C-alpha cells in the first residue's frame, strides 16, 4: 500500500474557522486524540502570533506522544531582513518542536502586490528561512501558499519557489490551494507535473473547500503522485473549511490502497472525529460521509428491506469499518417490520401478533397524531416500548420546576434561571441554576440535582436543540416538537417532546434524555458484572 504522511492542521488552520476558540486545554485534548488514532504530524499553531500558542507548546512538551510529532507553523522571514533577526523566526525556535512548517508565496501576484517585494527577494526569503531551520536540526515542511493559482499565472516561477525550498533543505514540498477555487482535473494535472519534476522529495497537497472540492482535490493530488496530505480532522477551518481528513482517511485507506493510519485504528475514526468536534464545540452535520449519524441511516421501507437482506444493496461500506453504526429510522415509510425489530431488541420472544406489539404500535400511532416523530429520536421510542412492556422504572420524580427569564440583561450568557425540586427514592433535592435561555437553565438545574444520586451524569450535556412548530396557523397557540441531542463524550442519543408549551416539550425531551442515559448505564454495569 502507498504510505501517506498525514499532517493535521485542526489546531492551526482549524482554529481560524468562524466560532472556533480553543483553550490551551482544548488543544492538548485534541492533540491526544490525533495521536491516539495515528496522525503523523500535528500542526499546532503559530507561536509568533499569540501567547496562547506558545503556552500550548510549553505544556505539550510534557505529553508522551506515541505516533504524532508536533509542528510549529510560521512564515518566511520578512523582506530585506536577515533571517536570524526576524522575531517570527525566533519565536518558532522557542516552540522546540521537531518539525517546522514554513509557508512562502508561490504566486507572483502575492509577491509583488501583497508582500510588495521582488520575485528574486521572495525566493531568497524562502531559501534562507528553510535553510536556517534545517541547520538547526529541524525537519522543514514547506507550504507553497497559493501554489495552484501561481501555477496558473506563471508556472515556471511557482516551480522556482519549490526549488528554493528544496535547496534550503526542506523535507517535503506542499502544494496549497489556498483560495480553494481549483477543480479536480487541474489539481491532478498540475500536481502530476510537479511530481515529475521533483522525483527525489515528497510532494504534498493542502486543499480548502471554497468550491466544495477539498476532498476530491486531495484525492486527485494523491492519485497524481503526492504522498503527504494536509487537512483538518473534521473539515472546519477558515471560510468554507479545509479538506476533511476523517473522510479522506476512509476514502484513501478503504478504496484507494493507501495507508494513512494504522489499520487497527480505522474503527476509531468515528469516535475520534466526534470527540474532536465535541472539544471544538462543533456540531457535525448528520449527513457527513462515513462519520455522520445519518451516514448509514435508512428510512424507506424498500431500502430497509434491501439492507436487511444484504447490506451492500444500499451501503458502500460496512459502517463498523469506521466505527459508525447502521440505523433504521422510525417513520411512516419505514414499515411495520422495523417497529417489530425494535421491540425484539428488548423482548426477543414477542412477535408481530403479540398483544404487546399491537399495543406499542397503537401507542406510536396516537403519539404521532399528537405531533411526535421518532425518526432520529429512537431513544424516546425505546423508552415507550419499555414502559408498555413493564421494563422501565423512573429514576426520579419531578415535584415542580419554575423558569424565570430576565430581559433585558447585562450578562447575555445568563438570561434565565431555573428552580427545581425532585425526589429520588423518597429523598428530596431542591436546586437552582442559571443558563443561556430557559432550556439551558433547566438542563443545568436538573443535572445539578441528580448528580448527587447519579454521579455519571456529570459527563452528560446537550449537544443540539431543535424546535419545530407543528401548526403555524395557530400562531402562538401552535404545538411544538423539540428534539434534543445529548452526549456523554462517547455516545450520542436523541429524544423528543411535544406540547403547546415549548418549555414543557423541552422538559419531556430532557427527562427522556437523562433517563435513557441512566438506563443504559445500568445495563452496561450489569453486562460487565455477568
């Protein structure tokens, strides 16, 4: 298999994405996750740009990494300056990383119009900076910024920038589609040209997603001869984002005879991707290939029937290969057989003609008439089955709750308060919490009260919250459907609530979420015991 060296830029390029703000601890956690799955290089920031990155590099030195090597990122020296006098260059040394990524201009337009220097001086800047770090014993990866646009405008000069980096001692040359506007065939042809001219040094590709081709362009670059690949692990980054390494790892390793990560780590692709997204406070699109919750979800009755007979009928790979799972969605088009399958998971002895089965189906129909929808909220449906079958017990009783809203408020992050009283096995607990909105406050108050009895809830939190108005013609009297996605950092589950009161609907979904987690925790402990 063709070995591909991966460089993950989640902590540098990814940090430039809108809404992303990593703490030092966030960056350390993501570094551990990337090391765990087997990423070769982790580009962790620019120590010359902010003190936080420098602090991170100091703390990262205490970590024991098994597969990943850290890389600091910075630019070539400034024009008309000695390399050893450049503050940015000196700050890169302070990071004390074994690898340094240096970016330099490969587009003559940027050289003359943005840097305001000559093409000759730009080549010297590249050569001098790479040589400086190479002489210090660093492995230098050269990122040829705007290479593909430069290749379009003046291919020979773009090639000269690569030559300058090679002469300076770079260990690899990376071609960057910095504006993200190139199409796959152009990436293939130009990368192939570079690989034919530079046969004794690894060539890499770094693609952005501004035209929606980041992953396709990356694959074309690899097909053209590149052996070094850059991206961010779940694709977020500046503007439209970067090439998604999780998707690329799966495509290249499963379909293109390329070795990206250790083979035994491929099953951890989905869990690690979701962990990275969780730390970054990013919600992964459900339909994200390979790792999304809907990537292997089937709704139509014919599709479900086909997959039940032979999974390859509607799945391009087995979801287990990448650590994901197959899901059959509860809906009006899913078919009676799916409902029966859900019931059998809890009570295998029941069949389609069992009285309990008929009772569950009738209950589902009644609730759907009220506005419930169990597609994507299988956790709530499982609780309904358990209640009807007598395989459920409440973990707590609600006495009452009150939500108080403050408008206007000086602190926009704390706009609501919740006071709540519950009972657990006869013991009462009263608590209060503040939050950003009524549901957030109620969620915090409930978990705060229950953690005294169920410490495992400390890891549970909401990851998504959706509201759907069921009948807009009734205006403010309309019913609402609330979907809540929760996570404990490893597993994800979704619950649903319906009411004409949005707070009550949210409470129903929130209650189900907590009870589902506690139910699964008991089953996990029993399974481990027996």
